[in-house]
C-alpha cells in the first residue's frame, strides 16, 4: 500500500474524514480502552441491600452468626426439615444482602439454589416468593459465574413470569433480577428481550409513582440499552419516552439512570441521535449542567458528545444550544474524568465544518488545551491530543497561526516521546497537516518572487519535533516509520541522508 493510501486510511480515524459513524466507532473503541471510570458510571449490577438496612439486622454479630450457620441453613432447606421454610429463606436473604462480600460461592456449592427457585414458583405464598426472588436477584449481581449459575437454573424465565404478579414488590424484584442478568452480557440481554418482556416493563412503569419502583425499573431499562453491541432499535425504542419523562425527576438517582440510558442510546446509529433531537432533549440536557448534581454531568457530556459525532446538522444543534462554553469550563474542572470527557466531546466538535470550527475558536480554549497537554494525566493528554489534531485537520492557515501563537507546538511535539502507537499516529498526522499548510504558504510567497523557508517547519524544529520524528524512523511499527520518513523527506529533505539507518 502506498504512503498516500495509508495516510488516507489513517485520516478515517477522525470524524469528518471518511464516514462519520466509522469515526465515531473508532472513538468509542478508544474510550473503551482508556476508560477506568466504573465508579462514575451506572452500575451494571447491584445488590438489594437498602431494604435490609431498614430492618432490624444491623447487628454485625447476628449477621456473622448467620453466615457461620450457613451450612445448617442450606441443609435444612434442602432436606425440608422445617414445615415453614420462610424463616430459613429470610436468613439466607439476609446473608446475601450484607454490605460486605456475601458467601455466594458457598451458597451455590451447597446446592440450595434449585430449591430457592422452586419457592419462586410458588404463587400461593407471596412473601416466600418475594424473599426467594430477592436471593436469586442478589446472586445474579455477583461475579459472572454466579450469574451464569442462576441463568442455568431458569432464573430468566421465572423473573419474566413474575412480572405478571399482582404483588408490586414481587414485580419490582423481578425487574431488578432481570437488570442484574442483562448487566452481565449482551447475550443474556438478548435472551431476555426475545421473551418480549420489554413492553411489560414499560407498561408497569407508566403512571408509576413509587420512587423505589421507578429507581429499579429505569435502572433496568438503562442496563438493557448499555450492553454492546446495542440491541435492535425497534425492540427498545419504547424506552425513549420513559427516559424523556424522567429526565427532570426530583430524585437524582432516577434522573441519572434516565440520562445514562440516553447516553447509551446515543452511541448507536444516526437514527438514535435523530430521535433524541426530535424529542427536543438537547435543551433539557443543557439545563442539567445548571444543577448542582455532579452525578449527571458525565452522562450529559456523553449524550451531547455522541450527538456531535453525527451529521453536521446534528452537531450544529448541540453548538446552538450552548455546549461549547460548558465544555470550556469542564476543561478546568478538578475532576479528571470530567476533564477527559470534555476533551472527548471537543474532539468531535473540533472535526466539524469550517463554520463550526470558527465557533470553537471563539471560545478561546487553547491555552487550557496547552496546559492539559503539558501537565495533565496521560489519559487526558491522549484525548486532548486528538482534540488538537482534529482541529488542525480542518483549520485554516490563520487558525493554525493562532494555535502556534498559543504555544501548542511544544507540548504537541512532546507527545512523540510516548510509546503509544495511536497517539504517535495522531500527532504525526497533526504535524503533517501543519507542515503541509506551511508549504502552501511558502509556495505562495515564492510565486510572488520571495525566497522563504517553510516557517512551520522551522517552528516544529525549534520545538524539537524534527528530532523526535527522526527517532521514529526506526520505530517497530511500519506505518509510523514510513509516516515519519515521509514527513522528513517532504519537509526536511535536504537532511534525510544524515540520520536514516540502512
């Protein structure tokens, strides 16, 4: 493959170069690799401990005593040693509901789970059924092998059946259990969706006033959307109005779950993004930034950042609603995750049209980007490097002059020192574009009878960029090696023989 073909292929990494959704997918893949923010995101699974904490089981000694007696509890349940199994089931439920790590492996190895499943099927005893569903739901919230075990014991179909219970608490626990199972994998999620339970959950949610029920239900709907690859749009589109209705709910946890659901919706196809726009959700998202609730900031940035990866018209809607000054503030936030997310969103906005790029330049964010490139955490530097590259790819020569005057070259060239092939490619692409603009300016002056140097080549050399590119000629990655050599031959060709190894 020729260098120019490789260069064209590499430019498809950026939004606005190649298909926009291809670029967005590349960015999503990168975010998956560098993201370590599980504590900031909506949990994929959660154990039911809240109700337990409101009962009279706070005594840790009592809980430890129950755990010590676990073999006896499970043995009595398996051997039907008690006429009424409810107290034993409640003891087991207490054990799996402790805030500390419950002994789930021991419970599974005891062989008691099939018996608990039988209690779930007993419609004659609502309390026993509820307690049993609670146990299975909490087991499903554990490690992958815990979830797999309850699935293999028919938990999915039984939770689906319990959605039709007339007991609201049982319905709630069934929804919770399905959320925990769907949170394990897309395979389990699709298995649940194939049973056509999504409309049932939507139906239960409509006109629901209970805050607790809403919390669990909207969380479960969000989990259905979260798993990648995304589900079929037609299977989950009914959740859109539910998410919309709960965006401004007074309970912050419900509002946050609705926002996370929309954030995962917006990572799909352009159709999903357009649906969000047509529901006029963007202004509501912008309003969320005015609330003193930091838990909603990340999903809000993700939603608007994903919309910005769409068409130019979709991107413009985000800009027109005032997203740029919000991102400018987040670049200076104390929370490193918010700084990184702001950079990620800016990388999409920075790859927009000429007019959109002009609006970005009006925000005067470049001194902050320079600071991030110089001093911030690696994952944030990486995102910032992509922001700068996307901006440079579409910038005019006047805008590149402004970037250079802002001090961007030294920290940008410093990115060539890191052993990250993605970052090296991105940085080389930015420098190549700058040098290409410099050559065009040089040719224009020569056509007017002036003999001048490529001024940008001089600036990059002063920023030690040329020296760093020279070292990359012998990089183990052939693409990086060829890219570096091509830059040197094209823009510093008089010296190429002095440093190339043969």
